[in-house]
C-alpha cells in the first residue's frame, strides 16, 4: 500500500516544483526594480530546472513519513509470541484494592493494560488473541480471535471477585486452548498484581510473561483484614459463646481499628484492636471475645475503617442455636397430681415449658424394662424424681429426692431434717443466675460428697451437700438431695432458671456447636428439605435446583457476605468469607517464579508491534516546521 501511494504522490510533488508559473502579460515601464521577477522572464517556457529549497526538503520528508505510516511499520515488542496469544487476567480479591484513595482499582489498571496489548497487535498479520479471566477458577471470556471489537467487549464484561487467585488452573486452561500442538503452542501474558497461588517447582505447559499491576513489593499498603473467624460454645456453659478472630495488617506500620461484633444485627461487643506491622510479610493479632448467646443467629465481625480493600473488613458465620434434647421424666406412678406431690407436678410443668424436642413420662418399672432392652438410643437426658434406678442410663441424668449409686457420693443413715443453703458456687453455669438465699428445705437427705476428680459440690447445707455434680466417662449427673415437694424451691422464680441451665449444661457439648461459614474459594453446601429451587440472595444471587431431600452444592460463591436462603432448605442464612491472608496482604511482587517450557521464570517473548502512530506524530511536527519556514520566507 505504501509503495502504490508513493508511486502516485512523489511524481505529483516533483512536478509541482518543475512547472513554471504562467502569468498574464502586462505592459510596464521597467523591471529594473523587480530583481526576483527577472528570473521568470521566460514565462512561456513550461518547464524549468529543479532548484533545491528548504520547502522542497520539508515536503519530501513530510510525504515520506506519511507514506511510511500508511505502510503500518512494526517493531519487535514483548507482548507475546507467535500468532496466538492468551491474556490471563487476574480477577482475585486483591485486584479490587485501591492503592490510592479514590483512585482506580488494580483490576481497572489490568484491563487498561490488556487493551494496550490488544491494540498493539498488527492488523492483517493473522495474530489472534484469547482472554481468560481467573480467580479461584478460570473462565474463558473470548476464544482466539483477531477482532479487536470482540476482545474489547469481552474485557468490558470482566468483574472483580472476592476469591483468592489460583494460577495453576488458569494455565492448564490456557494449555488446553493450544490444542496440544507442540510446534504452535500459544504464549500467555499474565496481567496480575502477583498475589496468586502457584507452584514454583511445576513446569508451565506454555510460554508465560508476567505483566505486573500494583505498587510493587517495596511500597506500603494500608489494609487491615479479618482472615479467620470462629465461634464455639463453652463445654461447661453452652449459653456462653467464645468468638476468635485473626486480623492481619498489610502495612509496615502498626494500625488500629474499632472492632464490632453483632448478632442478628444487634451489637453485642465492641473494642479497639491494634495490629502490629509484620517483619517480613503481614502482622497478626488474635482477638478473643466472650458473649452470652443462649440462642443462635448470624454473627458478624467488622472493622470500622476505610482502607485499600473492602471485602476483608467483615466476616460472618451462622451460629446454630443450642440443640433441643429429648428427655425422659421417671417418677412414681400417680405423682403427677398436685394434691399428691406439688413438686413433681411443678417439675413436669416446668420441663414442658423448656421447648424440648420430646418429653416422655415413665414409671420406674417401664424405665427399668427400657434400660434393660437398650431402648435409650435417642434419649439425651433422664430426670429422676424420687427414684433410685438400679442401672444408671448412659446419657446424662438429673436426680431429685434420691441419691443414686455413684462412686464418691453416698447418702448417710441419718434421718432427713430441715436445712437451708449455707454456701453455693455462684459462678457455676448451673447456678450462675440462681439465688438460693431464700431456699428452705423441710426434709433434706444427708448426702456426703467427697470432692475430687469428676466430683464437685455445688451447694452445701448445715449437714452435708444439697446439690452435687458427677462427671465420669464424659457423662454428667446432677444430684439434688431433697424432694422438691419438701421445699419452697418450685415456687421461686429461680427454679425454672436452674432447670433450664441444668438441662443445657448436662446435654449440650460445646465442641459440637460451632459457627458455620464458607470461603469464597470453596463450594457451599445447602441441605434441601424437598424438591424445588433454592435461592441465595446477598451481594450476588445464586440459584440451585434440588431434586429432593439431601445436600445440594451451590458451587463457589464469588462474593463474600451474608446470604438469605429461600426455598426448600433447612437453613435461612449462609455466611461466605474471603479469609485469605495472601489476598489481604496485598503483596505485589516483581516476579512470579513459574518455570516455563524453556526453563526460565517469566521469560520474555517478542512479537511485532505497530508504530505507525510515531510517524504520524513526526509528520505533524514537520508540517508545523514547514508552516514556519513558509511564513518566514513570505515575510522576507
């Protein structure tokens, strides 16, 4: 194209300088005072000798530059290799960081760099480009094409995620796009901040070049992030929840931030957290918070500060409520009537109000038969009212008005007598919210308890123990050494509180009641209760179809946050967190040491890069110089 244009335009330019001016004859008295005009006296001669001039040289240079630009010149660049190039675009959580407050994200810079690489290709050269976006998993946005419009449209659809970056799956997808042709293996350009997981010992199946976006490893990133959140109920006091957090600091200076913990939107704890700077990587601060939560809910921990990355400033988990146990109430036949034993009647009524999963009333004979046949598999607690069983159950038990046969605890031969509480352990979970000052017992059973391993005295009367605790083999047994009908305790407000605390303490294991959450890098699991569509609504929307009862996997959820669940599901909320130290660290290394096929880490590969815009710019400068020369000659 440039040769054809030169064959047309150069002769025209030269002809303009060879042709003489044809002027209209005019009679004048003399041309003595017109020396320049004397040179054109031979006006009727059509051609003249070519005379050198600055304008001629400028016009030739200007035309040469424009003709060169029309030829689309190119030089060897480092964008890729060969006729097929794959752009690996990092969309992990750290790419959503803003290194300058209010400025563009790293992902915006990566997309701008990708556009430059797309535009740098030489039109008509047969070069084709593919785009792969990746975070925890890769996704092919655009297959090999030479259409810049299609490539740019694919880039516009790229969105950030709250997932950690995994390079190996993206490289495997890029190798699969090559079709297994060893001679024409495509090259890949990794556009990332370098905060991706990779195997430095594994050999890359393709040629790889690393294009870094980000401030670099020597700069300071202002970011605090929650990288771990866990909650667990106390094994001794299931109504108490311990929350554990791990907060990291990406800055090289110590940072502080308010930390707020809420349960179902209600603030339950707040404190200031100071996170030290890390010596080589990030600094850590472990935070432990205790809160009373007899019920479950969505537990949210958040840092109240503005920093480079937003998605790691909060973390959540779903705290399950205490499990509802199934219980047996064993009492003598006929003791349920108020006129017979008011204490037994009030005990039965109070247990009805506890919201147990199942409550069954048995006589001692029925209990003995069931225990001998091993029919207690689905029983979590047995309450004995004035009954001494011949065989203790394998599950926890609560005893009123009778002392069971337990090593270290025995009932003396003395006659029952009136008693009051002299001393009790106010800090124990069973008695923490109960006052025994006004408790009066008409007839208490003299019970002797020898404190030791597995034995604990909770309340003491003038003649012995009134309330004792035994724990052997992981089974707890609580003994109250008086008949409820022989005391004023069932009529006091503290008795239902004691009963509820005792049931919780005896039946719930703290290690079995922990908060549940998922990471953005792993698929979430929802237990379906039937067939239908399950919808998760939160920072994004996820829909899955359940064909029946059972577990349904949603796949990896790309955005962190709390999702409300609707449809045939056993849960109503689901928590998803980033929880990744590498992403919160916002590191931007200069190299990603992945071994390429040639054995060099991050080896540069070269291809033609068009530079016609340089020649157009030079032509514009010469045009300006030509105008200045012409203006100067006209003035002269």
